[in-house]
């Protein structure tokens, strides 16, 4: 008889793809730290508030189990015990109400210990959330493929939305697709796509990442239809050191084939005025336009 407990399926979101995993244990308590770091601020404070109310309700019930454990309790009944629990858990101690029996002192001692641990955990978690570096790296919604200097080139735009300096920025572009092995097994393979420039000493505003589709490129000779049959996609990662905080920053963007525009280019979002001032209009950062038509030559 199999004594192993069946693990519940777990849903994930990877880029624009939904993935469900089976058979892996994922106890919530073991991942609580990462769960609290990843959730939204309003969710974090909502859980903290519910935990605070639950603990005070629990200890208020414990106080009510004793015989007059709280001196000068006001109001009487549950709410008086609840407000005394709030004061004890927060280690405020106004002095009006205080434990008056051995049972009351035991419960108050346990509650103070729980309150100190709870405050320490909440403070550490809030500090970790505030101190965690968040990169405001913006990527274009679509990748484009068009000729650059006579060579077909895959191009993706990136921008530093915080507009401070990211030192020694580096970028890696990869192609992932399904391929058939010689033995007839379908596997997912990842290919590195060589960028014209993978390093940027100071990434502050914009960065145009380009991969030339030549004979050495995994995209050489591949059509959009073929890549669609292979369920191909692109993964772009960008990292560097934030000059302000000296902390590592990372950003990631995935593209499926529907987000790759062939024979189109990005709309220019930079111009220099008559006084030599450079203007960057990020309203056009994601804009894509058709390639200009080549002028027809007249026959002599």
C-alpha cells in the first residue's frame, strides 16, 4: 500500500504561459518568508491586521477562562479582556488594568512573549520588504525583426524607468523552443542569442539590444510559421549594480511569437533640438511602424 500523500497541483505564471506542476511538496510554512516578500503591500498589512485581531481575541478568551484575573477591568466581559490583551500584547501597560491573579500573570507573561516575537517578526519583514531592491527596468512590449546595415536583426528596447545609473549592466537573450531529438523525443532546448553589445558601463535611459540573424544564429533560416510550430519564445534578462544603493538589480521579459513583429521597426523616440538638447519621448517607447518603402529606380 502506498503511504505517500498526494500533493495538490500548483499553478504558476511564467511570462504569458500558465504552468501547473504535480507531485511536488510545497508546505506553506516553509515558503512563508518568500510568500510575504512577494505579496502586495495591502495584502501584507491585511494579514498583519488579521493576525493582530486573532491573537488578541485568543488571549481575551484565555483571560475570560479565569476568575477575575484582571484588576479594574473596564468594560467588563469580552471587550474589557480584549482591550487589556491589546495593551499587554503591545507591551503598553497603561496601569489602569493589570493582572490580579496567578492565572492572569501566567497568561499575561505568555502574551508578552508572543507579542515580542510578533513585533520582531513584523519589523524584520517590513524592513526586508523596504530594503529589497526593485528594478524599474522597462522592456518594449514587442520585439521587431528588420534589416540593420543590410543584415536581418532581432531588436528589443530596454529603458531604466528610475533614470538613475545602473553600473556594469549586462544583458542575455535566449531562444527556447521544442526540438525533436534523433531518437524521436520532443524536448525543450534553450539557445543563447549573441547580442551585438551585451555590456553597458552606465545604463541610465535607453538601451537597444540587437541580435544579428546570420549563419551562426539559431534563428537562421527559421520562418515565423516554423517557430510557431516549435512553440518558440524569447527570454531577455538584464542585470547590473544600482549606483545609488550599490545593490544588484535584475529585470526579465519573455516574448512569445505573437509579440515578435517581422519586417517592422521601432518608432524613433529621440531627437536633438536646435540648441543641442536631447529629448527622449517615452510615449513612443513601445510604438512600432512599418518599414519605409524603397524608392523605385527609373530605367534609363
